[in-house]
C-alpha cells in the first residue's frame, strides 16, 4: 500500500508541474504575441532570453524554436545588438550541450 502512495504522489507532482509550465508558456506566448504585434523585436528577443534564464531546463529547444519565429531581420543598431546577444546565448548553449558542430 505504501508503494501505491509514493506512485500516486509522484504522478500528482508531475501533473501539477506540467500545468504550471503550460501556464507559464501561455502567459509567455501572450507577451511574445503582443510584442510581435507592436513590431518590437528587441524586447521580443530579450523576453525569450529572460525566459531561458528562468527555465534553464528548456533553454536550447526554446531558443531554437524562437529563432524560427522571428518575423523580420533586425534593422536598428539596438535590434542588431540584441540579435547578437541572442545568437551569443544560443551558441553558448549549443557549446554546453556539445552540439556546436551540428
């Protein structure tokens, strides 16, 4: 019987943790969509980077996916610097995962 409670508790924690992640993702998507609507690329990129700092377990897949969602090239100097920082972080995480040559 004790084993059942451990199993039940483990499953409950996994489910509650996933719902928290989904809630964060939903809020994040709303913020990113809002910034995209405002055509604010710098803030959009920094929001992506901030998310990876707060969720290190998801950093590389999230940054790769975010890179595919960029709707335009950086135009201003600030946007180019932000883009450079974004790519720096992406390259660093690739290096940490040993995927730098992929």
